[in-house]
C-alpha cells in the first residue's frame, strides 16, 4: 500500500458526490436531453471508475470491503469505450441507487487514515 491510496479513495468519493450533485432531481427524460449534464455526470463516473481501479491496484485486499468499485470500473470502461452506446437509464439508476452505498463505503474506508 502506498501513500496515494487515501488520495484515490478521496478522488472516487468526490467524483461520486459530484455525479449525484450534477444529476440533481432531473428525471430520465430531462437527463437524456441535457447534453451538458450528461457529459458532467458521465465524466464524474469515469473518475470514480479510474480512481477505483487505482485503489484496487494499490490495495487488492479492499476488493472484499469495496465490491462496488468493480462495478464502477466496469461502468467507467463502458462509458469510455462504448460512448456511443451509453444507456442513460443505467447511468441515472447507478447515480441514484448504487452510488450512495459506494459513497458510504468510501467514507468508512477513508476514516481508517489519519487526517493530514
């Protein structure tokens, strides 16, 4: 484990919070038709996935405590490589239903590190 692990955890948490903030209360149709919000939310999900990959690369033992990171990594790959086949309903559901659990797990993990 390196000293960069807390940074990667923090980056994932910050991006997950931002994705929820950017989506706000938009319904699926409003999200689907708002290219600016879609771009912002998708970018934050990409960051969650990339930071999550770095977390698991540095500390593979966290897979058991943070299983949602594997899903975030998969979504990141789908957004990056399948940009033309993004299912907006999946993105909205991920932000609304899955990210709260991941955020809570990341917050708990970050508490294991002393404050800088």
